[in-house]
């Protein structure tokens, strides 16, 4: 018959227990699977570390871009404040030249002085309009607007109540913002 070792193996097989060779093969397979899983995990870790480094670099670059943009914006605002009046001043230079030229004439007649003053006033008004400084001079009968007019007094008049009767001093707006309200007299209610 067979030896005792073989009979033990046969009884293990009959009982459903694996043989030592099968155990060793299973163990080797498990080790191979573990090594494969470890290699996959290490590859994933390496990929994630590379992605993390890339994102960190992108973040630092974005931070630098934001700081540069902020610095440039601050410089532009500073320059805008510093030179905001430059265009306005440049448009007033011809007015200054006209006034100086008028004062240089020693023997000017009153008519010449008036003509020079009128020409200079036209230059000044043109310079103001080019720089969006618009005159506010409401016509008589215009409805009183407290946003653009300042009522100095109320007078009895033959027109609707709360309308402009006369303008005592013109007002001005700059870019639709009141620089100085027009000083007006307003019709009193009857």
C-alpha cells in the first residue's frame, strides 16, 4: 500500500484541506498580488505628488499675478490722481495766453478790451465743455430742481408755483455731478 505521508495527503485532500504545495503556491500568489497592489499604490502616490507640485506651482504663479495686477492698478490709480487735472489745465492754457496778450496791449480802447474779453470767455467756455463741465442756467418757467438749483428766495410771479423766475448765478455740472448749483429765485405758491 502507500506510505503514511501519502495517506496523510490523501486524507487532507479528502477532507478538503490544501496541501503544503498548494499553500505555498497560494502564499506566493498572495505575495505577487500584494506586490502588484503596492506598485499600483506607489504609482498613484507619485502621480498625486506630481499633481500636488503642479497645483502648488500654479497657485504661487496665480498669487504672483494677483500681486502684480494689484500693484499695477495701484500705480495706475496713483498716476490718474496725480495727472487727472493735466488735460483740464492744458485746455486752459490758451485762455491764459489770451488774457496775458490782452493785458500786454497798453493803449487798448474799451471796445477792444470788450472784444478780447468776449473772445477769452468763449475760449474758457469751450475748454470747460471739452472737459465735461456743463453750464446749468435754467430758463424762466423751468420747474425748480433741488438737485441742480438752489433757491435764494421765493417771489410772487405770474407763473406756476415752484418754477424758476430768474437766475442769479449759473451753476455747473461735471460728468452729470453738480459742481455748483444754479442760484435762482423761485415763484411762490399763490
